[in-house]
C-alpha cells in the first residue's frame, strides 16, 4: 500500500486545475500518474509537453517503446496504461505481450525497434552493435534514434515516479509475463 497520495483537483494549483480540466475533456478522466505530477507546480505541464512533442516516429512505434521500457523498468502502472494504448494503436493482446517480452516476431521492422530499445535501455544508452545495425537496416534513421532515446527518457521518468510513489493503478491491470525481461 502506498503512503503517497494522488491529489484531487482542489488540492492543486490553478494552473494544474486548468490542465486537469483539459485532461478530463480529452480523456474523460485524469489518470493518477498525471494527477501525481500536479503535486509539483510545473511538472505536469512539462511532462505533457515532453510526451506530446512532435516525433519522427508513428504513434504505434512510440507505443512499442513505451511497452518495452515499462516492462524493463518493472512499472505496473505504465505496463497497464500502455497495454490499453497499444490495443488502441492496433496491437493484439498477444502482440502486446510479445512486445513487452522483448520481441516482435510478427514484424521485422518492429522487432528491430524492440531489440534496439531494450538494448539501449538495459545498457544505459550503449546499445549493442547488433541491435543498432538491425535498427538502421530496418530503415530507421539517426533522427529516429534521437526520438527513441527521448521516448525512453520520457517513459523512464513516469516509470520511476510510479515505482517510487506506488499510487493506485487506474487502468485494467496488465497481464504478468511468465519470464523477466533481460
């Protein structure tokens, strides 16, 4: 049980209340992760700006990175949220589990992205030569590489916030994998 609480709208600043209102309009609710960021005056707006920045990667590719990194970092909140988002981006339940497990046998380009992401995250940016070569051979560019690293950082931030605070998960719980990643 977490000793960290998620603030209500009334407990956050006016600026964060306005962001809560926009999230409520757009998503239908304010996810606990976002609400928790609002304990800090600027963190929620800063995080949303990072998360919503323009990228060279498609939404589906960003979800691949989010799923892999959340699994690697052991963040149940983000595994659950991105399982839902992965489904909304066209992945099947089986594909999502496979992505979280570190492979994508259903698509070679996606598999290269998964393996590069996992190698970069697990090796603190020092991805294996093999995963880097496969990433570029799959058609990704150096601009894509930069975006992958930014998304790894984005997801690591939210993974660490939840892993530290442990507030309630307000998405359907993601299925446990049978084996640990890496």
